[in-house]
């Protein structure tokens, strides 16, 4: 089903994010660029899908977004000791809207 496919893709992307932080100890405490994670240079549609899937990872508290010193979004997995945010709590209801058109994607 569509829901199962979405869940598998969310798990795949979360796995990639977690693996990056586990395997690259040099940068283990350095968030990565949100856009480096989600942008597929060959497909605008796939980029939009990636952003959609990452939104579930953020919502469920498995990763967090913040801004770097240049005010660009970066992402990092939540630490093992951090509590996952209940998706019904007020904190989880905060949303961010990203405007990304085909020209900006290019």
C-alpha cells in the first residue's frame, strides 16, 4: 500500500542519516545540510518526496532541524538519551514551510 511504501522510505532515510553520524566519527557532532540530505540533483519530484519523508522523521522526534551560522537548515539525529516528542504535544505541532520551486531546485 501507499502507506507502507511511505513508512519504508521514511525508515530508509532515517537509516541513512543515522549511519552517516555513526560511521563518520570526525563529523559525528556536526549536523549536515538539510538540502544535501533531501535534494536529488536528477529529480525535482524525488526532492519533494524526500522533504515529505523527512518531515515524518522530524515530527516523530528521531531527528531535529536547526539553523547554522549562515541561517541555513541543518539536520541531525536525536541523541539516544533524548525523549521522542509525542506527536500530540504542542512542541510537535510547530511546522515549517519550505518554498522550493523548480528553478531554485536547479
